[in-house]
């Protein structure tokens, strides 16, 4: 057991030496795109955001290191210090990482190292933190979850196939995940001893410590079900769906001076700015010194379903101020009713306002936002995770906003444009009141709270995210896995049909 002391330097080693053969692709599986980004980019972003991680080293499949270097440069992943080529086997790749980590260390100096599979892009911050905390006491740490399946041991008998030889007690079985965490001196010593074994082979690093340093206890940190490994074709599909359901915690709020400093001289164009969330964003931004163009049918005669109105509004803002930094679209219509009983005019209105308008706004805004490296901000609803009876038009168009956000964030990354989507819970807006009437006080989120979070998103560096806005819950889990669980709970809950912004 290690004595506690000053926190040592902690490096995450992302092991990306695998190929895409089992997934049926000619490129390494870590370069497959899910939710608009390469799998490895999602994984690296997790460690970029982790307070417990000081730097990241990538061990990439031979011949593809430059692909990762381009991803790192494009995404601004500042913690990635080196991208190296991996070896022919997992163990050889780990040994190369150990050698790289030892370079420049003073005699007797040690550090923490977390080895993580690049193709586990759903790792939570909680697991990272638990691993680093465990290294304050232990030299080796694994991550595992209980096995929900019965595990059987088999033996093959020629052409007769496999037969069960044992059924271990499931209560003591665990499914290993990554990261696997070590003191560098410990994992290095284990591999030094293993090098003298002519029969050495292992599929993970904890087993190397277990076999060659049997006196070193390996502590187990609870993993989570979402920390899945992209190995088979179905994993690509499931991972993509989980990212679609995932939501991101709102960025930290700035202080008043920071808002003024960052918004001074900026131009904000808001479609749907006549009332509700849009008007509140306009009032906030203007109060901090931005030049704001709040547009709406009742105030400026701007119809978002009319491409000419959209183009004219953006052109005027640019002509007046010489720039457009942020384009926000809160415009929408909510019509409740059974689809079979809905007339064509209502269907066309919903599609034009809720879907075609955001698409046209995005297309028209591109040239202006590319000039400023600005952001497009769209809005969805909790109903995007699962279509609701009598909300078919609304929920399907709101699902489309999530897909549009993720696609455009990837498509426009090279142009320096950020695209995000805010997902408020049930919010007190005129649109909602018109659809549902007056609802009990305290059951709805205020439009001012959504506007404040929207402003924080506009001023953030994030892109391609769905940002949840919820009434304050001090016990809420803000980790990535927590966001998946909340999204799934909302999708499956029988009373979630009311969760419409």
C-alpha cells in the first residue's frame, strides 16, 4: 500500500493500435466516425476535460499517426503531448509507452499512468477520478463491472463442437474495462520481469502485474455499463445512438465583468427574439454590450420560414456592424394532435418553421460565422429522445435538430464555426402556455434560466454538444455516463411526454 503524499504527475496513455478488421473496415476502428467525430477524438476529449490528467500520449496503429496528429490539431487538444506508433501486439505497444514515459525522469522520480483503450469513447470523469484517487494508496488499479451474464467454461471435442466443463460463481466474476492505472515504476518493473519469460503473453496490463509481481495488490474500481468497447459492427451502432442521447452539462457561468468583456463589440442575431427564451437572450446580451438583432413575426415582420427574410436580416446585421458573431434560432411552433387528424397546412407549418427554417438559417449564416469564427445555436426538446403520441411533428423535428447540430459541427469545424444545441426541460414560455394552458407554479424552468445558459454556451469553446438545462438538482450526476442515464430515463419514463420545451 502506498503512503499518501503530493499528487504525482498523471499521464493518460491512449492505446490505439487496433485495426478495423472485426468491424469490417479497412481503417483502424478508432478512426471510425460516431456522432460526427472519430472515435479516438471523443476519447481524447474526455481526458482533455479531466482535471486529474496532466498530459496524454497516444500510441497509434502504424501508418496512421499523422491522422491522429491532424485530429489533435483541428480539435485543439492541448494535453496530447506525443503521438507515437504502437507495436505489433498490445504488450509491445504498452512497452513503447513505458519507455516514452521514462524519458527525462529524474532518478527515483515516479508518476501515475492510466492505460485506456482508444475505442472506449464513453468513459466517465468519475471513473478517471476514482482511478487517480486509488493510486494514492495502491500501485495498480483495474476497472471492472459485475457480469450480468452467466459465464461458462468450455472445451472443444473435435467435430462435435464445444461442451461446458465449468460454470463459475457469477457473484465473483467481473468484466474488465479500462483504464488500468499504475505507478509507472510498478508497471515498468512487471514488464522487465516478463521480458525474461520466453512464453510471455497477455491481453491486458493488470494481468502482467498479477503474474510477475504477485505481491502487489490490484485494487478494483467500479466501472460502468456505458464504458463499452467498440469492437463489433453492432458496437458502432450502439455507440452512435448513445452519443445521440447524451447531453452535456452546461458550461460554468462567467462573472458580470467577463460577460461584458467578451460580448462588447459582438453582434448577435436572434431568430425568434420577440418573446420567451429568444427575447431573454437578447436582453441579456444587449445588457452586456453586444449589438443584438432580435427578430420575430410580431416585432420585425421576420418570418423564419421565408428564406428572403432570413437572408435580409443577416445581411442587415452585417452591413450595420461589419460582423455577425452569434446566430441563435429559438423560433418554433408546437401543435398537439393525432397525425391522422392533422391537416396539410398544419403539417407544412411545422416542417417549415421547426425544420426547414433552421436549415436555411444555418446555410445563410455560414459565410458570416466563418468570418468571425462564431457559433450557431439551435434548440431541441427532451422529446427528441423518443417520439411522443400526439407530438409526432414536434418531437421528430426536434430530433432532427440534434442530428443537424452534430453534422454541422463536424462539417464546419475546418471553418472555425461552432454549432451547439440547447435542450431545456419544460420551460415557461408563451408557446408552451398556448399549448398547455397555465401549469402549477414551480413545475417549469424559467425562460431567463435557459437564456443565461444559452449565453454561457455561446461564449464557450464547445461544439457539437447537446446542452441540458434543468432546474437545479444538487445531487445530479454531471458525468458523461450520468447524462446517458438521464437521457435514457427520460426516454423510457411514462410521464416524460410532458418534457417539451
